[in-house]
């Protein structure tokens, strides 16, 4: 289905207007803000818009700039919000989560990831791999200092482990979201045991890196959240509004634990061009932070230039071997019936023990093609023919709601 959405996708160009504003009493400081059609704007609710921050046609964007560029060029700071934002360490790894991470970081398939973690498990380095849980049990949380203690002998993270033990932060972990008996069916999350470190030398390089990924995620939950200072500005020029937001890291918190000793493969495809400004908080340096601290509501800023940024909508992304595993785990999102959706919530399609195998089989029988270098999945011609035959004969087979209704019947 995803492949066909991509094929049928028609790119839509759109045009955003960005204003650069000079800050009073500062010769070099410039704030870039994006125009949006909010209530009060002459374009609010008109068909000329593409979403609220762009136009379907370039000439409308040019017309807006002509209107804004006529004197006076002054903008008024309507609102300035300063707030602290905290970011907590993510939950621990379950199998699907580490398979997705390894697919992104090392370009290896879920099947290979499972083999590596099975080896780490057999060498006593990590806990049981085939788990859906991303939390610890209360019983384990009471003994967790043993796991942390062992990690004081793991070179890259010895200092971080020692710090957790000395600071005693592990004692509070039982009261956090990282410990929850209700979210564990058979096994808790994948964590380092703190043992078997003499087996590290015998590991293949990728396996050693996977171990480091698991250790870093584990230790990070004993560290405080990262804290950002966030600034959101609203500027008004004539009756049009411009918006900007900036974010600066003020306390590193757990992020210092997540700095890998190896270089990650360049994994991130260019983010969706269409959304690049929707949530992109500009990173800001000390000078700009200082400046933003001193601005106040009602200040007047002079518009320096306006420019048009052209973008285009992008098609949905293809699944990778990692993202498809997460999608299988969360297959309930595709089910409309609420009761059935709840039924599949705990299991999705397959289980943590079988998902990699299901995927491997589809690639082996050539219904799917897996690009080894990028881990991107595409259907083969044969796969598409099978899909059409099933779709025209026993359509429910293609819907996770069927799995859910079986689950319900069996329960």
C-alpha cells in the first residue's frame, strides 16, 4: 500500500515567506521569523493558502511581500514566551526498539540484530532478548545496583556507572515510569547484566557497538532530564503575523550519557521539506540567548528583508527493516474498531520472537526486496501480484483487524 501511495503521489509546490528583523541597539543581530495566516490576516481562511504558512502560488507570496515592504517597515513584538522545557530519557529497549535502532544506526536487518543480541545474552552480557516490555519490574529495580556495579568495569561508561552508584539515583527508580509491573508479560526490558565483560573482546565490532547502545540507554534512565530554554516570538507587521522559536540547551542531563564512542552511519534522510519549519526550533548561541532575554513585549523591530522560500510536499517514506518492525508491533493503529484495536494492542502482528523471522521469510520467498545498504523495503512484482490476488479474493487477510478478531476469539 505504501509503495502505491508513493507512486500515485503528486508533488505540490508551496511558497513560504520569511522575514529578517533587525534588533534595536544591535548592529549584527537579526531574527528570522516565518509568516503565518492567523486570524486578522488578509489571507486567513482564503483558498490561496497551502496550510497556514504558505501559498499555492508564488505570485501571492510576492504580493504579500510588496504589501509588507511599503512603509512603515516596523514590526512590533506582540508576544515573547520564555519557558523551560525538559526532555526525559527514553524508555528502555525492547526487541522491536533495538531492532529499529540497529536498522538505522548500523544498517543491519532485524534478523541480524536478534542474532547479535542472542549472542550477547548467551555470553551473559545482556538480559533475555525476546521481550516486548520497555520497563523493569519492581523486583529487578531493587537489585539493579548489581547491574550498574558491574558496568564500572566497562571502559567507555565506567565513570557514568560509578556516578550513578555514588549518587544513589538508582534508589528512586522504582517510583518512575521506567518501572511498571503491569507492562510486563513475561520478560522485562533488555538491559546489560553488568557481567560477562571478559567476553567483550571476542565480539565482532558491530556486536560490541550494539552492546554499547544498550548500556547507554540503560544508564541514561538514572540521569536527570535534559533542560532547554525555549523562546517563542510573535511579531506583527501591519496586520500580518510572523513567528519564530529558538531553543538552547541549558542542562545536558542524560544526554551526556548518550554520546556514542563510534560514528553512527549517516542515517537520517532529509526531513520532510514541508515540515521543516513547523517544529524546527532554531538552535541559538550565547549572544542570541542574551538578546532574547532582554527583548520585551511591545519592542519595535525593523524589517530588513523578506524572502520567499520554495518547498514541495514529499511522498510518504518507504518502510525500512526497522520501522516496519515497529509498525508491526503497533499494528493496532490501522484498526478502526476500538474494541479490536484494544485486543491487538499488546501484541500487534507477530511477537517479538517472530517478527524478524516473518520479515526474513518475505524477503526469502521474494515477495519483498530488502536493500542491504539502506535497509529500505520495497515489494517485488511477485509481491504486488500476490497482494492483488488476495485483495480481490479474501480481502480480510490483508487487515490486522482479522488478527485482532482471532486474538479476541482465542482469549
